């Protein structure tokens, strides 16, 4: 989670869910993306209940070159 501080003032909070797959598991990308989306949506709702609003992203990396990003 990235939130503004006195040293790094900003206007938005960010919540990032990062996952990594080996290239040999590339066929599991969509499944892992859905898992990441579910997990980050849960975190987002818990934070919202505490009054913390975040831009929320799920990012799944596959090896060194491929990735999938979704904003919740």
C-alpha cells in the first residue's frame, strides 16, 4: 500500500497486489489474475470500512517479460 506522507505528499492512496508466475506456468495466468482480483477487492473493502480510499490494482507477472494488470 502506498499512501501520501509528509516526505512524499500526494493526492491518492494506492493498493497493489503483486503475484509472480514462472514462464512454465503461463497457462495459469487467468486463474492467478482472478485470485489476485478477489484478494485485492477484499483488502479494498476492509480499508474502505476504515475510511481509507485507494486506487487498487492487481498485477501478475509471468517470467521477466509478460504481465497482466487490472484495476479494481
